[in-house]
């Protein structure tokens, strides 16, 4: 079931005492599903996602009686758009230099208005009702915005990615689940090896469902390297983890792709050595480009009726 934002739903509104121009967030998934502030919107048939987003954000501006800022992550265009929307419904895209100043205070204010944990609870509710598509899109939106705000290595960003990986697994998309879970494990191995074993185990569980030989070999090599690193550090203390590590080695060997103890393809899980550039935090993520100012699909003149862009 999708959610349609209305002024009467106080849970969807920013705190009235919050600093002006609290930045809202919106997300357009690759299939066109649209999320605003952690709520999946009803597209009303064939309405374009940009019109749905502009209408929803304009509603916030009218309710507050003040301009509203918004960040839109649009996976259909592989872009990030930054908007300013006014109570009269007009909007324009803005450059990064015009955007709200970054920093911990701004992030804290935005997350106080729209708490990430409340969004996680909504995701769980959808999953419990077996609304897996809705749950997955909401998890993707949460992970994308937390990563943009806080960075991929932030604890909340990692937890959101782990939830997204689990929902992909439940949906039967084991390739995506493996990619997401491996990214969590890779980051954890680099930043907090003592806590990495459960994340490596989750990545292994998804990898065990893969059938593509190339992906089995490539991802399996990285997994084996992680297990060997954990073993060398004395951090494999559960029998199930020993069994999973052995299962990875056995499957690779059976495929005729035996792996040496120090597997080079898995170097992304290691800290950078002297003189080396650090590995990207989440190399599986597709890069996003900022939009140009005045991008028409997110620009609306005053006096245009809802659903009409300039």
C-alpha cells in the first residue's frame, strides 16, 4: 500500500519550530517509484515522478507558509537535483553554492524533523505485510539519502544498506543482495574488523544463492579473503562462521578456481598502504551528477496548476 501525503497527516510535516528551509528529501527509483520524506507516493496513474514530487513539496511549503528546500535523488536520470520550492507552487533548481550550508547542525536538524529510525519502522511494517517492493524502495531511498548526507561509512548508512540487502534477498534478487551486503562487509572490514564477521556472513548467505559462474568466482574470492583476514585476526569464534568460510573455499575449488591465501582481487577490503589512494567506500554505487540550474522538469512558474511544470 502506498502513502499519499496530505496536510492533515502531521507525521509527514517538518516540525513547525525547526530552522527555516529544512531540506526535504525525495527519491525516484529506477522503476519510477517515488518517495518523499520516507513515504512512497501514489503516482495517480501515469503522472511523471517529477510532477508528483513538486506537488508534494509545494504542499509542505504552503502548510509552513515559507519556502522549502529539497534534495531529489533521481536514479532514472542518474542525477541529484537541489530545489527551492515556494508556497505559490513555483520552484527552481539551485546550484550547490546556493544550497543550504552543510554541516552537522543542519544534518541533525533535518533528521530531527524526519527521524531515520521512524523510516526504518515504516520499512519493517511494509515487510511484515509482505509489501516487499514498497519496503525495498523505501530502504533504497533511506540508504541513498543517508549516504549523501553522512557518507557511506556512517553507521546509519551501513545499517540502511544492510536492510536494503536483506530486502533484496527476500525479493529473490540475490545478485543485488550480494552486491549490497558485500559493500557493507567491505566497509566494516576496513573500519571495524572486530564487528565484521556477521556482515561477512550475511554477504556469504546471499552469495551462496548465485548461479552465474563469473559472479560466483569474483565475489567468492573477495569473501574468502575476508574470512581469511578474520581468521588471521582470531575473530572467527562461531562454528557457523568457520563453516561458511569453508563453504566458500570448497565452492571455489569445485569450480576449478582455487584461491591463494592472499587474494589480490579482494584488496578493496584492506586499508590503503603508504602512498596508495584509499579504495572508494562503496564502489558498487553508481555515481550521481548534480543537475544544471534551471532543469525544466523540476522548474515551475508561479500560477501553474498542480501537475504542470514550466
